[in-house]
C-alpha cells in the first residue's frame, strides 16, 4: 500500500503535538503500558505538512530502501577501483583514460542534480526516484557488458546521470516521511552508512570476482540488488504531492531556472596498492576495509550525537582527526608495514566527510520548505559530486606530472613520488576545512532536535 502525503496540508489543532487529542493519545498509550514516544511519522509539523501514521516496520523499510540506493552509488565505485587494472587490460582502456570511468560518473551526476532536484519538486519525488533507480539498473548491466573503453566510459556517464535522479529526491522522501527528531536523524544517518558499506562490498566483490569468474559479474550482482530495491520502492516509498495553483506543465516551464541549471551544470590508494606494491585486486580491496568500517561507525555515532553536541564541535573535531590521514599516506614507504602507516591513513580519512554528510542533510531538511526539498538536496549532492570529480582530476594530474618529471631511475619510485605529491595536495585542502568550519558554523548550534 502506498503512503499518500499532501504537502503542505494545514494541520488540525487537535493533532498538533501537545494539543488536546495528542495529550489524550499519549496518555492512553501510557495507561496501556506502551511507550509514550509516538510512532514515526505520526506527528504533524506546522512547517513541514502532514505525516501519516505508518508502522515501525514500514518506516524501517523506507529507510532501508533509500539507504539501498546510497549503498549502490558507492558500490559501483568500489567495484571499479578494485577491478580497474583488469578492466583496462580486458577492454583496452589506455593509461590516459584510466580514471575516466570514475570521473565521468561523478561529473554526469553533478551536472544533473540541480535539474532533477527541481523537476522532482514538481512531478513528485517518488516518480523521479523510481525512474532513476530503474535506469541505474539498466546502465549498470550495460557497464558489465562493455567491450571497449568508449563503451564503459559512455555507460558510466549514463549511470551517473541516473543516480542524479535518486540522490536529491532521497532528501525530500525522508523529510516528508519523518518529522524532526530521532527517526529523521536515524534515516539520514542510515543514508550515510549506505555509502561506506556499499564501497566495502564493491571493493570485496570487485576483488573476488576479478580474481575468479571475472569483474563483469560484480556489476551484474549490483543490478540484481538494484532490481530488488526498485520493486520494494513501488510499495513503500510515499507519494508526495505538493499543493500549487499552477499546473505541473506551467511549473516545469516557469518555476525552474533551466538556463541557470544548465549553466551551473555546464582512486589513488588502490593504484598505490596494485601498481606500487604489486598486490592483487582482492588483496588491495581488503586493505580498504578499515576505511569502510570507520565510515559506518562514524555515521552511527553522528546520528546519536547530532542532537546532543554542537554542530561546530562535531565538524571541527572530525576535521582535525581526518587532517592527520594525508601526511601518513604522503610519507609512506614502499616496504613499510601496512599496520604502521596505510592502516591508520585509511582508518582516519573518512571521519570528517561522513560527519559532514549526515549533518548537512539534517541542516538542509530543517532549513528549506517541503516543496523545494529535492532541489535543496540536489544542490548539496551536486557540490559533493563536483568535488569528487574535480578532486580526482586535480590529484591525478599532479601525480602524473610529478611522476613524469621525476629524476628517480626506478619507475616504482617515480610512481610513489607522484602519489606522495597527490596526498600532500589533499592535506592542503583538508587544512582549509578547519578554519572554514570553525568560523562558518559559529552560530549553528544543535541540529536534529525534535520540535516541541
């Protein structure tokens, strides 16, 4: 059964939290020995419209479905990273185009996030999300079937365009399903957890299949997972209908800044393990597990602390922790023990990004009205995707340039020198995060608290 939500919908006074009927319902629940906390999505928030009464099981299913696409978003990246050298050999991907399958994905997603976010606010978040999920599945299969470098780059571009329909709409779906408070915090934290978990599964599957039955099966398995998620979404995701006097056609033409949107839209570690240390795809993948596990733990902790600790404190402390990761990787030696250097670099690097992901989504959900939630989510995700593609391009260019102009005789030493330069570049960028967060979030206070 689908959940129908009308946004915004004037709440009845008796249904407001703390109102007469609300107090009576809470009292009745207490007399029956049940918890006094209302079920998720029961309360009505004046600023955010109506929340229908849905069961705890369905609430968890909604969270799992939306987190599933977040999981698949990074699963593909994990597969690509661990299998990239073998993929390049199989389909004839030259050295100059080695990072293009990863770069075009982030770039395509970033270019279209604003557009699809705005369209979702007009046509409905569920429709756009479902369309993106189905297309993502189709083009993922196409990636697995690719026979040339041009094909895999083209299909990865289409996969990136497809995910741009899902990422911004997830913000709207969560915000319009769960009122402010614990359940919304859990939903956004779970959405964040999906990213490191997906990346870890992708790394492992990519490593295992690359060394056994072939890397293509990693993408086929990914498409099967996507099919299950898409089928589940048909029944569990809410239909969000915004109330507006204009027709949908007029809103698409008049309310969306198409020109502005189009103008705005106008994997070093793995290569180190495989090309410098000469490890297999699976061995390289397992060395990334600390990075993935820490990311999952950080999202869980952030979901708990976000309503209890000042936002600036969380972001600045996490930035200082992450700051120490780049120098470790930038000074690593070829034969140095994994546990003495690389382990700590991989363990500490995801702390700040994962804190920012959950916190930023909660800030967005609280700051913008329901009828532009998808667009707001699109802006945030577009910045993230552009950061990924630009950061990858810049660090790859620096590493390649330093390697090419190195005076060292050993090719492995030259390659390592290039990677060291790339990690120092990352360190410089991370340093800037600390003062920007400290001064920029000075008045941020607490986020994720339940409205009273």
